[in-house]
């Protein structure tokens, strides 16, 4: 007669064997999945390299100086190789702006973030003044970016230079961007920030500026303000824009 413990041992060994078999199958499946993922990423990397090469081989035109040519190489390399989703593009442009913004020297300018209603904005102003509202001249600068890219972070370096060279307190509004919002909503945000600034600085002067899509918004605001009755409570504004 077979001892009872022998049956128990056989049962345990069978379960142990089945467990090892399952672990082996899982390990094999994991290895296959890893191999497939590695192959997919390798194909993506190859495709990225091929696309990036199109930008890196951009030919210099006779009308381009060296600096502009190198800029076009960078832009086209990004355009060809960056994933075509708005979140990734915004993250990349903002990250580049953080690096550029680090070029601001603390001895020349100060900065701080504020909220105007629901609109975020960033002040950049000369170090000689304790508060941006103490600076005699204000510049409301509207960043560009095809209405869908750009932010105060991407334009901090530019704002610092404008502040330093023109003795301005520069206010950069983070207006709502497309495609999740409309251009009309962006315009409303810029108007809201201007109204707040006009209330805070009734004696002015307030200058409107911007580039690309930002110039569109700034110029549109200036034209709207010019067309309003003098009793509307707005300060006079001058619009300046540069094409990008």
C-alpha cells in the first residue's frame, strides 16, 4: 500500500511543475512582447532619422545669411521629425523657452506670474523698480505661435530684452490657444488683460506689441480700442507688430 504522504508529495510536485510551466510561458510571452516593442521603437527611430535628415540637409539659399540658414535647418528638422500632435509640440517649444529664459540676468530684470481673472500672465520688468506697476511705461506683448503654440515661457528672453532696452514693464498674457479654443476667445483674453492693465495704470503709457499671431491679436485690439467712444474708459494705446 502506498503511504498517504506519497500522494500528497506527487500532487505538490504536479502543481509545482504546472507553475513552472506557466512561468516559462509568461516569460516567453514577455520576451516576445519586448522583442516586438524593441522592433517597433527601432523602426520609429529609423523613420525619425530619415525624416530628420531632410531638415539637416536643407540647402543654403543665396539670399540667406549663415545665421538664418542654421535657423531654417533647426526649424525644418523639427518640422519633419517631431510627432504631429499639439501637446508634444507645445511641450517642446515651452521647454526651449525655459532654456532661453534662463539667459535673463537677475541683475537686469525681475519676473513674476500673476492671474488676471482666469488668464495667467507673466511680468518682466527692470530691476531698478520694486513692482512692475511702478515702471512708467508698460508693454503688453502678445506672443506668436500660429494661435496654437507659444506661451509666456517661450518669450521670456525677448521680453527681458524689451524691458532692458526700452525700460518697459512687459506683461505677457497666456491667452487661450487653438484648436481647443477659438481665436475670438484668445482675443477676449488679451482684451481682459489690457482692461486690467489700463485700470492699474490710468496714466499710461501702454504700448501693445506682438509678432505673428500675437501681432494679429495686438493690432486687432488696438483697432477695436481706437473705434470705441472716448468714454469707454480705455487708455490710449499704440500698436506695434513685427512679421515673423
